[in-house]
């Protein structure tokens, strides 16, 4: 996994590049045509090989230790240019899925990252209805599945950036819906940190 941290990435969407050259975000083939609702996306690497295997392990009821280690790895890959420390927010899981799985790996990732950085972690948003598994849905169905699924449960700061934390970003449908909900509640600056980014296509906003 250490090798993946050295990959070149787009500064806006964190797409892993196939060459060693710097790439202005306006020229990124993955995101130049999209209006993403986030200021930036940080990912350790692509969802493949040992990194992908670790994420799958972290999702299991015995994967808490792995999830914590991945949170530490994600913290190491964050940019060091924060002018104001962000509020760390884990991508929420509906309580029924959490009961079945025994844990929410995103919460452990967020806890680990916040502990490593010394940043505040806060629950601002919750999933208030059961969702179909995003991994089993088509591109369009993913967007419809999460539409209106999240609600604000805490005061949203307008004067501090928010860092959303999750394990994997595929189309970005879930993170987009969460970001939209937070912005409606007053959030001014939203960033995303994920362990891995799939090679799929982003959902446009």
C-alpha cells in the first residue's frame, strides 16, 4: 500500500494518473467537465490489489483494526495546506445496516484520521432511511437511491471546512448527496477524503 501513496493524482478529483507529469485540474479527463460539489477529493490510490483487499476486510465485523490502520494511511495522504482545521464527518450508515454489519468502517476511518491529525470529529448528518446497496445498482439508480436519504442532525459550521470521510468513492453519488444536504444547511467549504477511488465514472451534479 505504501507504493500507491506515491502515485500522481489530479488535485481536484484524485484520479490516479498513468504518467509522472503534473496535471492541471482543468485538463483532467475524469473531472474537467464536471461541477463537483466538493473543493477537493483525496484518495490513497485506486480500489485494487492490496488496498482493495484491505477495504473489504475493513467492512467486516472483524475489520476494526484494519479500518483504523487505513485511517492512519489516509491521514498521511492529506494535503498539508489547511488554513483552518476541518471538521471531520464520517459518511453515515442507516442503523439497520450497521446492526447487520456490526460497525461502520467510515466512522472508524474518521476517528482514526481525526486522532492522527488532532482534528475535531462531529456527527452532522444521518441516513434516515434504508438504502439498497449502491454496489448492486446502475449508474442512474445510484443517484436515485440516495436522493433525499440524508438529514442534518447537528449544527453545520459556516466558518470551518468540512472533511467527509469514507472508504471508497465510485460514482460519488452518496458523497454528492451528502454535500448538497450540508451546503443547504450552510456549509461553505467541503472536502472529501477516501481510502480508494474506483476507476468508474463520476456522477455529474
